[in-house]
């Protein structure tokens, strides 16, 4: 048991370090491919995966990512939204309520109103939040904050939003606007600062406010270290690596590792066990990477959540990932999460 905890702790440190230091990930991946170490690592890691999956199967922590509308006002460099071919739509309130009711009946309480959208553009956002809160759900969303004016900030507090993850990819006008195409740096910072101030004035603990930075280059990594001072009063500050959906610049893991995939074991992705992604048209797609709904697992206009979770399509996806054959799914084949999986499960 002690060696297990020590191993998990040390590898967990590598996982965290890899976010800001790509060479750590590269070196770690090389070491665990050494013949003897690979056998030891896979024994420990697969044990970890089985244990985590067992918890997921029975855990109330299952999350539904529900997209109220598929409209955004920015064209960020790391996001495929600008090339999305899906028809723009807004989820009707009756369908939304049906889905929320089924989520609650199924025993889950976590709702994320985000997929490929800016939540504050949804005219029904706060009605949706209130309905879910009445059902006992923990509700939040990701936002770029650009259209969160004073009235929307007030409504965010009034509706009881539990958390908001603001995406701020740089602490200078130059680094931020270079990535968040269409955004104004000063206005965005002012909008978030105003929400923090309002929350403090009301002596409220919600929404929990996280400032998240997507690392695309050394430039925006270095500038983002200033965000704690610039947006003082937020609850947390996180960083994450850009992925294969967009422009990764200096942090392109796909280019580094796709040449080595024949030697790398494809561990299962955790998403099929942890998150159900519902698009604005009511169809369930495979995950957050599926911006155009290429892999459909069900349709909540016609099915219940229970039926989707137990559908042939869902079970097939899980089976392929468990057997290390996730790359047989076209969308998964080009996903760098498969190549980062040597570390990703240690974060669970």
C-alpha cells in the first residue's frame, strides 16, 4: 500500500509539471517505455484505472455537459468553433427541463451548461439555472466573460450559479487578444472584476470563480503568471494545455507523439464514464472534442438518459477504450488525450 501511494504521488507530480514544462512529459513517456519499467508501470497504472472506473460506475460525481445554444462570439485560435458546420440552434425549454428531470431521476446532480457556446448569449440562461437549482443540481459553466455586463453579473448571483470558469489566456492585452480573437482585454478583465466585487459586497460564497489559462506558447504562459494580481479575489487559478482541436504553437504534443504511437499503449479515456455531452439539438455526442457531432451516441428528443447510457453505441465506445482500441473511433484516433493518457488517469 505504501509503495502504491508513493508511486501515485511521484507520478502525480510529473502530471502537474508536464502542463508548464513539456519536456517533463516527453522524458516521462520515454522512461516508462523502457522494457522493465514499462511492465511495472503498466501493472500499477492499470490497477489505478480499474479502481477509478469502478468508482465512476457508482459515483454521483457524473457530470452532464449540456449546450443550451451552440453560439459563441469569439474565434479563439485553439478552438474549432469557427469551422463548425452544425446548424446554429437554441435548446427549447421543454426539452431542457425534460433532460434536467431525467438527470436528477438518474441520481446525478452536476450540470455544466457548456459545450461550444458562450453561455451569457443565451436569453434563457438564468431561467435554466433556476430550474436546475430548484431540482437540487450543482450548476455552472465556462465563459469568456466578454458579454457579462453589470446586469448579467447581478443575475448570475441572483440565480444562484454555483461556479463559473472564466477563460483568460494571458495577462497582457497583446497576449490575450492574440488568442481570444474578437475580445477586448480591458473590458473582459473589468467584467470579471465587477462580478468578484459584487460577490464580495453581498458576502456570498457563490459562484465559485476560477480563472483558467490555456497554454499555447511561452509568451502567454509567462504573462498568465500575473493573473492572480490582476484578478485578485477569484477562488482559484488553473492552467491547462491546448489540445489537438486547435493551434498549439510551442505546446503541440500531437506532433511530438504521433510518430511514437505504435509503441504507446492506448489507455482508456475517462470521458465515457464521467461525462454525458448533450448538444443544443438534443443529440448526445461522444465528448467535448466532438464540435460537429460526428459520433452520436443517442438522441434525447426520442430517448431517455438511461437508454442512451445503456445504448449499443455507448457500450461499444466503452468496450473499445477498455481494450486499448480507442483509435478505431475516427474522432478518438486524432485526439491527443490518447497520447497523454500515460499521465491523465493519475489526476483522478
